[in-house]
C-alpha cells in the first residue's frame, strides 16, 4: 500500500531535522561552548632546583677621578680631550699662575735678607758675649783689689754694674738672633707653600686611565675643589645592578653571576657579586648590588651600557616541583587545577623558591605524582570538561 504524499514529506522533514539536530549536537559537544577544553598536563615531580636572581644594571667605573685646583684660579691650558688615554703623571691641564712666581721671588729675597740678619745677630751675640766675659773678669779683679783696699768700693760697684749691663746686652743679642732665625723659618715655609700651590696648578693624571669628561675650557674661572677633568680607570669596571625586592632573598656578596651586555647580543660573561648595598631604592622598591667582571671583555664596554645580570643562588634540596605556568589566582590566592579521574578541581597550594627555568617548589597542597593543568585552550571552570593534548596548535585555538 502506498503512503500518502503528505506523509512522505513529513518523514523527509523529520529526517532532515534529525540529521540537523545530530550535526548541531556534535558541533556543540565537540567544538562549541560545551566541547571539552584542550589542556596540557604535568606531573608533580621531586627534584632539586637551583634558584637564581635576575636584575638589570649599567656598566660603571669602579674608580673615577675628579681633577681640579686646590685654590681658586683661571684655566690656562687643557692638554687632553674626552676619550684620550693618559698615563699616570701626565699633565692634563694647567691653571694660570697669576703672581705666584713673583711672590716666590719676593720670598727668595726675604730669605736672603733673613740669612744676612742672622749673620749680623750672630756677630752681635759674639760681641756681647766677649763684653760680658771682660766685664765679669774686671769685676772679679776689682773685688780682689778691694780686699787689699787698693781701689774704692764705688769702683767695685761700677765694675759689677758693667757686668750686669754686658749680660743684658748678651740676652738682647740672643733674642735678636732667635727672631732672625724664626723670620727665616717663616719665609722658607711661606715659599714652600707657594711652590706647592704652583705645583698644584699643574693638573696631573693620578693613574693610567681614560678621560671621561672635560668640565671647563681655557679662560674659565674655577673655585677650589671644582673639577676641570674627570677620568676613569677602564681596567676596573663593574655593573650597578638592581634586583626586585620581592625576589631578592638570598642576595649576598661573592655569589657567582652571569653578565649579559646589551652590545654582546646577550652572550654571558662570568662575574661575581662584589658588594650588596646597605641602602635600597625606596622609590622603585629594588635592592642594589655591585657585580664585577670575572675577566674584562674585549673590547671594553661603554660606561652606562645596559646589562642583564643573573645571580646563581645555592642549589636547594629535592622537593616537589611544578611549572610556574600552572599557577593561577583565585580570590587573590594561588591555586592550581588538579586533574583526578579525567575531571578537574581547584587545589589551594603554597609555594617556595623558584628558578629562572620556571620550576617552583610546592610546600603544601600537592604531592608527588599529582597531575595538574599547565596550559588550557580557554579559561577553565569547575564544570569544564577537559581533553588532554600535547598539540600546541590546539591549545592556541
């Protein structure tokens, strides 16, 4: 028996609808919002890690020298320019001597005059000493004569007084000699001081180095202590490095480090933490340290060049470790998605130290062998279905 045509159309519509519903359900369940989320999982393993600190710094000279006059004056001549290499003792610049040469010549004349005055005073002392000896001898002779009443008492007193006068003249002559000697000493000291001032007007390089800055030009008036030339010792360079205070635990002197200069395309140079600064940067919340090169690279880096510093900390004992990519934040607390029997749930965890390879110690919340989600194709929820995969393309969809 043949079915009515209306019934055939109805069956055809029902069939098409069923196929469409099946396709729609397949799409929804396999690639739509209800489809399983592609995830990559990792297993909690136990192993030691070697934590490290990462910081940014600049190349600086360990020793720099600011060279200038010790008295106010005018720059007469500068013999070097920025970038010049100089040797220790080389003349870098000269200050105007003004009247120093004339003042030294005047003191030379004063010294000769003082020396002549000393000779005169010495002759006066010798004369006064001879007069005193003669007066004492005369007084003694007249006292002997007085005993025999050959001379009068008045004559004896006169001779005694002559001795006292001669003694006073000797004291005056000796005082004059001492004053002349002190004048000579003072003039010589003044002359030596002026000579040292004149020597200080010639600015010399204290060590072998490179001129870093030229702070003045000929004719510039400088005050005492103001730098005319700045130079550095290029053989003593280090990195002024900065480390985030949150991750700076364990930073200390003598730790090994690797220095990657910006001009060396990231190639590491061995180094060492020379000093950890007592004062931190309160504005940027960073701790400061000086990292010195194990061996200076050739050619020498420029002062101020940026560098990346990696400080290796001592290896920690073996403990449960997970990739840091697995760590999520929920209500401000660190959590991970734990996988059990193909389903996921949130696990609160506590973490310890980490290394620069992305491994993080787990101190509580997980045990060795647990499986956790490292990457997911979309945001996970407690009701999400998952599908494990190692295909990076699926995770990026």
